[in-house]
C-alpha cells in the first residue's frame, strides 16, 4: 500500500529553513533592487570576506557555480593539455568534467571503504612527470585524510585543489575544509550545506595573489599561468545569490546542530559497520553531513523497503566515474574495486536541518531492522 503523503520522509526540504529568513531575504531583495548593482557588488565582497574567515583562507572569490569554481581553480594551477590530475572516481561528475574541459587527464586511485574518500596511500603510484595537481573530494561532508595527501603533493611539487562542494563546515584535525589546498572549490547549490537560491560557487585561496588572479579570470581578463596565456571567462556571481547565502551563513551553526541531531539518531540506530564510523576517532574531525550514508550488499532491496514506508533515499555514485562515458578521457592508476563496491552498496538517507526527530527515528529504525535481518554483514573496513 502506498504510504500516506503525511508519512513521507523527504530527502530534502529546501523551503522550511528559508521560512524564518523571509523578512531578511525580502529586505535584501528590496535593497538590491533599488541599488541597481546586481553583479559583483557589496554583497559579494561581504560574502567573500565572511567565507574566507569561515574557511581560514587568505581570501575567497565568488563565482557562478561549484563547477566554475573547480574549472577556474584548476586553470590557475596550470592544469591544461598534456597534464594529469590525480583524483577519486567516487565523486560527482563535475570534479572530472573540469579536468577534461581543460584538456587534461583525470587519473583515478581507489577510495577507502570506511569513509569513501580517496586513499592517500595510493596517490604516489599514480603520479607521473605529467601530474600537475591532486583533487581530494571531501565526499558527503567527510574530510579527506589531508596530512598524507599534502605530504605527497609536497614531495612531488604538486598543487592540491580541494573539492569541498559537499563539505562546508567540516574540519580535519581542528582546521576547516578549504584551508588545506592551495585552492578549494565550493558549491552553494540549493541542496548543499550552505545553500543559495540558485547556482553559485566560490574558490578559497591560501594566497591572496591567487585570489587577485581569479578575480581577473572571472571578469574576462586573460592571465598568464606558468608562461601560458589563459583566456578569461564570465565566472561572475551575482548580488542576489550572495545576499541569500549570507543570510543562511548567519544561521549555519544552528542548522549544523540540526543536522548533527539527525546524524546522532542514525548513528545510535544503525550498526557502525554499515555507516561512517564515528568521526571522534580522528582527533579534531568534524563531519557536516551533506549526505548520511549506509551500505549493504542488499542496497536495492533496502531502497525498495524504505520507499514502501515513504522514506526517500539516494544512490551515489553508481556507477563511479571510471564507468561513465567520460572514462574514455580518464586513466585508472590502481584497482578501483572499493569505489565500485561503494557505488553498488551505498544508500543515502534523508538529512537536512528541518527533518523532525521522529522522522529520523522512524527512518533509522527501518534501516536497523532491515540490516538486522541480513544474513551476513558486509565488511566495510579494511580487513573487517
Ligand atoms: C563533489 C562535487 N563537485 C562539484 C560540484 C559542482 O557544483 P555545482 O553544482 O555548484 O556546479 C558538486 C555539486 O553537486 C559536487 O557534489
């Protein structure tokens, strides 16, 4: 029997968190409407300052999407024809599209089964004389193990560009995502941790000189990178989106607490070997759950079971990018068996700041009961 619509537990609720901001948003709209400054004005400058502070970056440059943020950041590191970029196949396709659009080759290494992030111990096997950069993607809001990634980059003279599209608000060893690489790209897509009401993105910069170059690039100025002339483009962010993001940024800590509350309920109900192990095991880690995932070899069955009870879920990334049509442009440097298993086993549960506790309890209990009837648990940790 189809569940009553009042029993439905939706993956996202983009409207409810906007409601308490209504007056501020309408005032902001009115202010911008009468200012006549619709692009790259005071809201953008204020957002850039606030976001740089939040991510412990020297500066931040607003752009029109997370995809543009990646493209512009990679362009600045000299990624271009004949170069290679080491990254994970277990990511949204935009990570790889940016590399390919610049004429470079994405080189994949496998992920770690317990956190679904790039396995730092495999990175050096993928590095060649053509490698220019490494893109760690903090997937679902879980910070990558940055120390060994940065060490490998230092040893080989490579740039690190963090793809933090999903991880605003997450920390690794007490430092925010976005503060580790030379550059980091962020998305404000409406389902992300910190949302716009449309498309927008940002590049975090460790070095203020990089921010100055990116501002030229986003406004159609050509710049020289490692001797090569790089064409400018329209990567601009607008005032309205920046205003909306600032309004939500002021509420971010509260919303993060609401997400944490949901994650704590799921953690309590779902066996640890079927989900992200407690982040407290890594000193100074903080996970801002962009997605909350569970994994089981009976993933499709679990999804159907939850749907029958009105619980919406998501499947990521199935297949991972090395099975995507764009794989034609990519190279695998290691076995990608863990990424494939994750693609076949991972299911994401509803998590957002407006999710009622009772809904999280109901969804979590359904998952727990399903998993407890599983004949044999699938090991999710190395050696597990
Ligand atoms: C990992 C990752 N990288 C890049 C992007 C691209 O961001 P946008 O959708 O803002 O272009 C996304 C967005 O979904 C993402 O999840």
